[in-house]
C-alpha cells in the first residue's frame, strides 16, 4: 500500500484549514487516513504549522512519500533534516547525540527567524493602525472645523436677520403708535370745539 503524506482540507469556503496526514495514496483527498501528523493554517501571518516531527520522520523512513506542498511544510518544520540526520546515524557518519545537537541548533535558529518575522509583522500592523488613526483624527478635525464654520455662518445670518426684523418691527410698531396718539389728540380737539 503506497502511503502519502499529504494535506487534507477542512474549514469553510474561503477560509481553508488543513490537516497533515499519512494516508493511502488511493484514498480520497478528504477521506480515510492512517495517522494525523499535524495542522496547517495558511490564513494567518506567518502561517500556523503544528507538526509531529517524530511521527512524520517515522512514516518517511518507512517509505511514505510526501506531496510537494507537504514536503515544503515538512522541510520548514525540520522533519526532512531530521530524516537526513538519522540516515547519517544509520550509516555511522554521526552519533545520535551529534544528530540531536545539530537538529536542536537548527530548530533554535529557525525559531529565532520566525520570531523576528512575527515581530516585524506586529510592528508593521501597529504602525499602519497608528497612521490610520492619525489620518482619521485629522479628517474628523477637518469635518468638525467645517461644521463649526457653517454653524457660525448660520448663527451670523440668523442674528442679522433677527436684528433687521426687530428694526423693521420697531419702526412699524412706532409709527402706528405715534399716528394713533396724534389722531387721538385731533379727536380730542374736535370734541372740545
């Protein structure tokens, strides 16, 4: 039975999530598998990969062939290197301790690279958020200034309209009052005469 180490798709439409499995090469992509070796989530930055390195090495040493994508993932996590080092131990070129030391040194270096990339991504996203916030504050300040200016213009127009209306009302109110008093005086004089 030809065994493949491959990806099995899970998740929903537009948001893929994969299991890394050892499965019969003739089985369906998302069908029956022999062993789940890890997970792979490409939607995060950097991609989330959890892998049982020892299990993957065991399957590869027993003849399992990884697909192209699975091979890249196994290489990224160090399973291919560990398989290579164990082959050197089998041939007598290395001791088990030397192979483990080399693998641990490689893992430490890889973790440092991943950590630095994660820090860069976090820093760039925080800078982008700060720039967007500053731009939004500036836009809000401009909007507020424009609204304040229009409100001030409307208040000035209202006050001028009110003063002109008051002056007009005052002049119209004063003239009839004077006429009525003058008319009242004339009426009094007419009555006296």
